[in-house]
């Protein structure tokens, strides 16, 4: 019963002392402890097991019990001390609270006394300053009244003088007086309810209206809409009238400007009517010569009449541009069939020159339409498509010399008048686009004819493969067209020109590059076994001639140049075209076409070298390897393979010096093609004796060394082969060596032979195992049991392979087999 009561007490105590995780975490932060007894998840059983892990440890149980009792006693003492210390806390707290309340009451009384004294002081100050405030208000009101009366006197006198001067047309005095009267009238806006003030305001408005009508009448008299201008030029009266118009309603100023410009350009509309010969594009120079004369005449006669801030000369020029654009658009729509590309370019060139003239002379501050557009400055680059825009003269010079590496000139400031007239030519730029289509077609045909006439490029072994000069000519012409078209328009004509560019980039890729790649022959061209075994160095020629290899490399280099330049062309076109049309500029298809040419060229080079090595591999597979009696130097077929590699690879490497990455691709593709073919022919060498397998292993090692040195073979500068290439060669040729090592191993006991095969070949399978057994010359009856054993061993865990590692090829074998392997290793080391 006592034990049950104790258990219930413990459970109730645990329920009471169960703390939340937040409280437990706070306790651990305030009172950190490593004692297991302080842990929230304390387990008494685990704690006891920790104290007494073994039966022998129970010997000191009394000592442990005493320690725990001592700890309990200390805890009781601490709790007792804390409880006693809290006995008087409540009484002390109440006493402190009472003292604080008394202090607050005293402080409140002092604050109230201070507030009462402050109010008395404020009342005293108000009584002292009451009379002073009254005097101050009186002074302010008196000053305001005097100022208002002065303004009223000035306004009344000014209005009378203004009306008198208006009748006498004394505009010079009116200009100064009117501004002052309007400034004074602003002070009376809050007094408009007074009849006298309202009457003066109405008289000022009436005077302004009368001045406006009178000035317009004076200008109409001086510059009638019909007839000639008044002789003697402008008068001082009109000059002063312009000063008055600056102060009046802005509509008066606009009306004066409009009538003057209309009268000034009336002669132009008569001289260059649509039915006149001088109105056509071939005489467009006369339009611009006429306005230049008119601007000079204006400066001489009327330059001082209008205020400088009116910019009348620029306004005349801008209105002339708007009229000219409208008239040219109208006449070109009427005579569209007569527009030729030379005539169109002539008119555009003269128009853009005139717009440049306007930009030099005027600032463009009067332009109010949205025709003009700022061009972003391109980033610096050495590529032709990213250079500063050349002048037409420099373009012609660059085209003649074919030189795009001229020193860069500082970029001219943006032309605010660009397109103000030349915009009218944009609907007719299809004539220019069609002309460029025709010119590019003729250019491609000329490239084809020149290539046939001049033949393939000369072999180049010093500076890398030569890029065909026609591709540079093509992109120089592209740049010229792009710059010219961007000066004419940055809208749909640029998209049409881009389509033309895409068309002839594809034609260049197929007609000039792919069309001139040498064709592979279908004849085998192989040698007989006897002739191969007797061949000497230099007796076998490559499938492609030296000129053909150089041509393939040159086409590859040209395609690589075209690929990079086409990407830059796309970026430049996107800079030139309007932002809304950027997504329609896409030359990805053309870049893919050049990538295809590059891949085809590399594949041709690989096929050529691969085909040259085929007769040697065929001879290897047809040799009687079971009759080989001793291991000697490398076999004749290895010498033949090395000879072809030394003949082709240096030529290809030297001609691809400018495109090293594609030479690396060639090496990788050749290794991926040659090594599987070599292993395929290796399986055809059957049956093989032990000595024959040793000779084949020596030959395989020789080929492996040659392939590892392939990228720098025959070169004076030895470079480390790329890691990606080395990995492919090591993996492929190591597999061939492992196959031969399995062939060399004795096939008995069967379990050891199968385990050696699984260990040496990571991609082991029954098909490869069957071929190895055929190479060893085993009978079908023997092969069936070994194949069955392999199928059983393949799913075995790695531990099984480890247990048989001691039975590998390096393990003790019969004396004769061991001596043969040692001799083979010594021969390989001697060759290295």
C-alpha cells in the first residue's frame, strides 16, 4: 500500500511540475546546467543505468546514495533559505508603495503651484502689452492703406496713359507700361468686389484686346496675304509691336508667327507645284537652295524685327520641312512607277544633307511633333558591325579598299531634324530593298564564279587556315546596306532588309561553303594484305589531297567567322531597329546553318583519316595471329596507321590554328570513331595464340600512345592534350587492353577466368564474353558452360568479386604464362 501511495504521489507531482516548452527553454537560458537531473526529459531508469552500467559498479552503491542524499539536503537548505527570505517581501513592498504615493502627491502640489504662478505672470504680461499690440495693428493697417492708395493711383494713371498710347501706336512705351499695369493689377485681385477696381480691370482688358487687334491689323497691312510685301522693309513700329505681343495673350503671338510664315512660304508653293518640272526628285536640290536663300533674305530684312526668343528663322525652316514632306509624299504617290533606286537614293542623300545643315544652324527648340527619335550610342567594339557610323565618303573609301579597321572618330551629336523631311521616303524604300536583293544575288553569283576561276586556297601551314575573302566582302556590303537603311528608316524597311540578309547568308553557306566541300568517294581504295605488310613510309597517300584538306579547313574557318559575325550582325540590327520590332530580328536559323557547315567539315576530315586507317585495320583482322611465334616491334599495320596520322593531323592542325576549339572537336570525333572501329576489328582477330595476344597488346599500347599525342603530333611546340580528349582515349584504349588481357589469361579454372573478365571489363556482358571466347578459339561446347557460369556470376555482390581478387591475372599462374607476361612488360618499358 505504501508503494502504491508513493507512485500516486510521484505521478501527481509530475503532473503539477509539467512545464510548457517555452518556460523550459527560458529556464535553460537563465540557469544553464549540464546536470542530467535538470533536464526536462529526465529518465530515472536511464540515469541509474548510467551510474551503474555493470554489476561490478554496484559495489559503490552506498557512496552514490550518500552523494545523492547530500545533494538533496543541500537543495532543501537552499529552498528553506529562499522561502524565509520571501517572508518580509510583501510588507516591504507595501511600505515602498506608500512612500511612492506620498512623493507623487507632493510633486503634484508643487506642479500646481508653478502652474498658478505662470498663469498670473501671463495675465500680467497681457495687460502690459495690450496697448502696444493696438498700436502695432494700427501701424500695419495704415501702411497697407497707403500702399494700396499708391497702387490705385499708379493703376488709374497707367490705364489712362495706356489707352492714349494705344491710340497713338506708341508700342515701345506701351510694352514697358503694360507690363507694369498688369503687375499692379495683381495686387487688386482681392478687391474686385469694389466697383471702381472692377471698372479699372475691365478697362485694362479692353486695352489689351484693342492692342491685339491693332497689332494684327498693322502686320496684315505690312505683310498682306496676297500681293507683294510693303517696300522699305520692316518698321520700328512693328518691332515694338512684337514686344507688346510678347506680353499679350499668346494667341496674338502665334497668329503673327503663323501669318508671317505663311506669307513667306507662299512663293514656294507656287514655284514647286506638283505639275512643275522642278517639283520632281531629280531637282530636289532646288527646293533646298530656295529655302537657304529665303533664310539669308530673312536675316537681312527681318532679323531685327522679331525678338530673338521667337526663333523665327528656325520656325520658317521647320514649316518649310513639313510642307516639303507633304508635297514630296503626294508627288511620289502620283508618280510611284517613275521612282528608280538611284533617283531615290539621290533624293534621300540630298535630304539628309539638308537635315544635317539645319542641325548645324538651329537648335531644334521649336520642334513640337513626334517625328524625331534619339539613337542610342552603341558600345565600343572592334567588330565592323559595332563601329561608329562612318560618313558617306568614308563608307565609299572603306568599300573600295575593303578596310574596316580605320581609326574611330568621335560620334557626332544626335540630329534633332533627322527624319523631318526624309520620313516621306520610307513608304517607297521597297525600291531600295528590291535593289539590294538584286545586288546581293549578283554578288553571290560573282563569288561562285570567282571561286571556280581561282580554285581552292593555297595550303597554309604557318598562320592557320585562310578565311575566304568573299565572306569579308559580303559582311562589308551588309554593313554598308544596314547603315544606309538605318539612316533612311528604323521601321519595317529594316525588317525587310533583315529578311534579305537571311536569304543570302543561307545562299552563301550552301553555294560557297557547303557546295565547295570535297565529295567523298565510294570506292574502297584499300590495299591487299600482302601489299600492306610490305609497304614502306610514304607509299600510301591520303584519300583527300593536300589542297582538298586545306580547302576543307578554309571552309571551316570561314564558317566559324561567318557564325561569329552573324551573331554580331543580329545584335547590331537590334540596335538599329525600333524597340517594338526587336523581337522580329532573329538570325538563329542562319547561325545554325553555319554550325552545320562546321560540323560537316569536321566530319569530312574525320572520315578521311578514318578511311585512310581502314586498310590497316582490315589487314590486322586478317593476319594469322595463332601463327605468331615471338613478340617483336610494332606490327606493320600500326606503322601504317601512325603514318596516316602524321600525314593528315599536322596539316589540319596548322590550317585550323585560328580555331583551336574545332581542331579539338576533330580530335575527339576521330577518337570516338577510330577506337570503337579498332575494337571491332580486334574481335575479328581469331583465333589468337598467347604470343599473338602479347603482340596485339603491344600494338594497342603503341596506338594508345600515338592517340594521346595526337593533338601535338609533328609539332615543334608540345602542348598538353585537352582533358576531355585524353579521357576518351584512355577509356577506349584501356578497354581494348583489358580485352586482350582477358584473352591472354588461362580459361581454367573457369570461375577464376569469369571473375577476371567481370573485374577487368566494367561493361561486361555475354555478347562481349562470347567474342572473347571466340578469340581464344574455344569450342562451342566449352563456351556454353562458361557462358552459363558468367550469367550466374554477373548478379553477384561486390564482395564476391573482392574474394576472388587474389586469383586475378597478377596472381601466381603457371610458370610459362608468368614468364611470358614479364617479357611483354619488359618489352613495353624498353619501348617507352
